[in-house]
């Protein structure tokens, strides 16, 4: 099992990756003032600090308030997190990386 410090670094890297993606993807929404529900999927339970960071960052990225936040432990991710709201989806996970590698491998063969 990862040491807490390593896990925090991994989550920080994932948060940084989400921020980079958000800067590349400018998404507009019709109901900007309505709160969105957020589902956070992760392989391991998040600390309160990690959860707070993710919620604040995601809210800033989508430029909308968040209502209910649900956390789901999902071992299918392998590692990382996925964030899904009513209108947005971001994923930084081991599953995603493996899928990208598979696609790249099959297109080269």
C-alpha cells in the first residue's frame, strides 16, 4: 500500500492534470447559477483535505457552484480519480492510461 505522502503527491499530480485539461477545454453551460451534483470516484478513500481541494478546484473549473458531492470507491480505476458532474467529466486514472496505450498499440500494428 502507498505511503500517505506518496498518495498525496499522486493526487496533487492528478489535480494538476485536471487543471491543465480545464484550461484547454472551455465549456459553457446554460444554467451557470444552478448547482451541479459531483461524483468523485477514487480507488481509495480521500482525506478531507483532498476532497476539499478537488471540490474547490472542480467548482472553479466549471465556473458553477456544486450541490451534493458523492464519493465512490471504485477499484476498477486501478489508480487515480474520475470526476463527473451534471455537465462535465474528467478522468485521470490507471484505467484511462491503459486504454490510451491499447489504442496507440492497435493503431501502430
